[in-house]
C-alpha cells in the first residue's frame, strides 16, 4: 500500500487476522480498540507534565558534565542548550497547534518528511523515552541507598519496584496518572526551593573552579578540560531539559489542544530554565565541582549533613520519581502512535477499558528494567540523549519544510522568528548528536545500531502494512489530496 493512499481494499498489503480489528479495511473496530481518553488535560496540567518529564534532571545526572567540561564548560553548554531548547519548543508549539495527535514529533515529521522521515523520528524519540527511565531508575537507586531505606544496598530491587508500581498506575488511566504526576512534580519543585535557600549559605565561588586544569587546548581554571570540554558537556546540559518536547504527545488527551499544548510546553520551558540555572550554580558552588562530578545525588552531597540535606534527599526522590513516572507516559504514547499507524506491530496499541495502551506501557518497561540492571547511569543518559538529539534534528527540519512547502496550513500559533529560530535549534542539535560520540562512542554506536534495525524492519515489512485510517496517516493523506487538487 502506498502510504499516501487511503486504500481500504484487502489487497493493499495491510495486516490480516488481527483479532482487535482489521487494519486492511480501516475498520471502526480497529480504531475503537486503539483510542485514548480525550479532554483530560488543560494547559496547566500540560505544563506540569512538561516539568515532570524533566525535573529529575535537576536532581541528578547533569553533574556528570562537570567531569567532561568543568563548571565553565558545563555552564557554557547549558546556555547554548537552553537557547536551543527554547527555539525548538517554539517550533514544536507551532507544529502541535497545527497537527494535534498522540504521535508528537513523529506526526510532524510524517507530514513533512514522509513515512521514512516520520518513522525515523518516531524511532529516535522512542529510543530516548525507553532509555531515559532506565537512567533515572539508577539515580533513584542512589537516592534510596543514601537514605538507607529498607536496608537496601543493591539497586535492582528499587528498579523493579518503581517500574512495576508506576506502570501499574498508568494502566489505571491517564486522568488519574496525570493528577498523581502533577502532585509529585509540585513536591519536587518545593524541594528545589528548599535546596536553593540552604545552598546559598554554603556557596563559595572558589568551589566552582576546584578541578585541576589539564593540558588540553584552552584549559584554565574556568575550563579545566579546554574548549573541547564544552562540546563534551553538551549531552549533560541536555539532561536539564530532556523530554520537555514530549508535551505534544498528550495532544489527543488535552482540552482544546491547538491552544493548550503550545501554552503548556512554553510555560514548562520557562520554569525549567530557572530551575536548571539555579541548580547548576548553587550545587557546584556549595559542594565543589570536583566532588560533584561523580555524585549519584549531588544536591544532597552539596548540602552535607543536617535536616536540610535529609529533606532534600527525600524530596529529590520525589523529583526523580516524577520524571520516571511521566516519561513512562511519553514512551507509551509514542509507541502507541507508531503501532496504531502500522509502523510497529499493531497489537502494541490496543487499549484497555480505561483507554490506556497496555503493551505500549509494559514492553518498553521490561526493556528499560533490563537496561537499568547495568547500573551505568551516565552511559544510559548518553544513550537517551543520542535518541533525543537525533529526533530534534528531524523535528526542526520538519518545521522548516512545513513552513516552506505548506505556508497556508492553519497554524493557531506561529513560531517567533519562523525558520530562523528552528534553524538555530537544528544546527545546535546536529552538534549535540556528535557530542554523544565524544562522550561514549560505544554507547552512541549501539544506539545507531538499534535505529538501523528499526529501519530494516520498516523497509522490509511495515512500510507495506501502514494503516491509512490512523490519525497520523490521515494527516498525510489529506495533505496529498490537497496537493493533488492544487
């Protein structure tokens, strides 16, 4: 079946024998078993979702960038990446207002770049969201061990418990899940305020530059690893914002998505800019760059001992859980969208009575749990960033293509600066992809191999079995029809 044809004949090469509805006919039964609950979230809840995706990045993970670029290198990387995310979010706000569907970035790329580009984008996003919870699980384990909870000294029990509990909560339905997430995120933000107030009294500017400079080009106390250290620190600066782009994945479950999704993602980005800058400066200034560069719970160690450190430790656990919880939501919606459209096996998109995609929640969770058993949080972080940065490149290309090819498309929100804004984000995202190879070439190459396997599956099988009646494919069909009429 040509992906741009709304063919419904049995000879179109689509799946057969699907007990949950036959995609060959684009049947209502097929789509009825693959629907999400609509009208669940307004812009405030969507903003909370955006912050929830990312808040764990303030509590742990970013600090490994100190070992790559020192405080100066990570600070410069943070400024560059913050600018990239702001530009990217403005571009995504426009695309999400024009194309509100559960596929998010995949939906945008499918419309702009065709089935191959859409599938590659969806695969990169899925890679990011499937691996990020595994990295966060290792950080949760570090926080639990530092608290001495339940006498746990081996993190794999923690990984198993958090995956089981939070996948179970998501299976109960999106409305319940997002409300729980919103509360946890609020607690995590309170924890950052408590940390900031406590860390101010411990701040010493000398701590920012206590890493001994190397002999690298441009090395100094501010840039102990030289100019190249700035580039190497980029993946860890991304951790301050990684996954905020997932807000459009809630488009089909939002109230008035054309209006609320852009408002939600922009509000989330504003909060994250402030929290990230505060955490980077105060944690390093209070605890020292040298001590923080390998810490599993940097905010706690920066405060040392005492009541404030204990409170932040407990609340930090809430922050990590908030991101873990919400990124499970993100990977399930991305996998749901790809499966519903036939890019991946259609059984993965079947929803239960509460309109939660069961296998789309469970399958990546099993894979993520297996990855978390490595205990290599920094490596998993770099792998998640590879998928994220690759998807950013493709999404920004999509915005530029749609602006130029479909200038008359209805856009309730328009990106300030247009393609100049997203062009800037595109350039930085390309450098971010390369940076993941500078940090850990083996991990980045492994991710590249996984992407290649997904593309092989698409080329040999699923591109001949796409479901023309799925929302994401219908966007493309309508665009093709409009072009033909024109």
